[in-house]
C-alpha cells in the first residue's frame, strides 16, 4: 500500500550526516573522561608533595621537592589545556551536527560551515592529544627520576 505522505529520501541522508560527528564526539568524550581523571591524579600527587615540602628544612631535599611540585604544576596546566580543548572540540562536533541540519533546512546555503566546525573539532582533539602526550612524558620522567633516587638510596643502605 502506498504511503499517504511522500517521503523525501534526502532526510535520511541528512540524519546520517548528522550522526557522523557522533563518532568524533564519542572519542572526544572518552579523552575528556580520562583527562579529568589524569588531572585529579596529578593534583592529588601535587598535594601530597606539598605536604612533604612543609616538613622539609632548607637544603637540597627541599629544592628537589620544590622541583617535583613545579613539574606537577606544569603537568596540571597541560592536562587543563587539553580538557579545555576537548570541551571545545565536543562543542564543535555538536555544532557540526546542528550545522548539517540547519544547512539542509535552509537549502544548503551554509556552504562550508558544518565542515569547518568538524575540522576545528578534529584539530582541537589533535592539539589536546599532543598536550596529553607531553604530560605523560613529563610524568614518566618524574617516575624515572624517583626510581633512580630510590635505587641510589638502596645502594647506599646496602654498603653501610
């Protein structure tokens, strides 16, 4: 039986196009969740190091502890920058989806607005990933330095 209302198949293409940014949105959201967790861990670690610093007298140990805190601060700013970029990329991907719908509604007059928003979103995700990669490198360097310090202390204890 024929449909009483004519169905325009281009609506399905518009809906399909609107769903495509959701894949990027999912990736950005996953990065956002892990970035927020990373930021919380860095902040917790910095607070613990600040507590240790409070009990240290002036000297080399205090200088080393201050250097650790400075590295944590740099790490926290990197993660915060990534979090901000990821929020912006999520906004760009939502804007892309809305732009596709609005563009279709107005007869495809917005030209490259939806595409431009998608490109902005992807570039922001890329930049956030670079920040997170650099932050992870700083974290690993700190871990290596702490491990080397501990191994050196253990060697001194064995010799005594």
